């Protein structure tokens, strides 16, 4: 799928207009429903292939935060043949009670994939969990950067940030 085709597929599949409250608490006149584009095999495959381009030599694991980052991490792992992890939002009260599902070793280099970056709050929490486990987040890459502070917040926390697309790529103006 070309970049132009990917942009069109995401926009036609997941772009909604209305009055929405985002995870960050901000209000928006548009919403990009990540589950609508992440559940389309052609889009998910294309995203995994693009994320895999960011999995350089220092990357030993791919990670995604639950729930939106899980399918993206799996697709990326398949595209670059690297193991992947799920970073939980909170410990479950049963079983192993882990925050990271999968094998994460101290010293691992982790590519952390994200769906929609607004302020970067959720992905920064996932990065903290990975770092506290002794691994290194080599880069955080989002499908879409809404350009509402995520890049600046992630950089201020000391991580490298990139995105596959911006709201402008999708033809969406500012708030």
C-alpha cells in the first residue's frame, strides 16, 4: 500500500467529526478512532511494515501499551521478526500480576509503538515501565501525531519520538 493509499484508508475508516473528549481531557471537534483502522487487516499490515522500518540494530523487542498498541506491536513484530511485549496500564490482581507481558530482559532495546499521540501521557507511562525493568526505549513511534504536545512532552522526558503521519497528512486542521 502506498503512503497516499494508507492515508486515504485511515481517513475514510477512522475519521469522525463531532464533539469528543480525548484521553488527555482535551475537547476536540474530530476523533480518529484507532480501533476502526487497527481492525482492518490491510491498514494494520501496512502500519506494521512502516513501524518495522524503525526497528534498527539496537532494537531487540517491540512493545505496545494496552489496548491500542497491542495489535500495532504484533503487526510490527511480524513484519520485522522480533519478539513483542504488551505493557499493561495496571497490574492485574490475579495470575502473575505483571505490568509487562512477554519476555523483557535488562539491556533490551525496545521500539515502543503508539496509536494516536495527543499529549503522550499513556506512551510515557509505558516507557517508564520498560525503563524501570532495565531495558532501553530506543524510540517511540506513533501512527498519528495530533500535534498537541506529544512530541514535546516525549522529548522532554528524554525519549526519541517519531510519527508515521500527522493530522495535517490526513487533511485535518488545528483545533
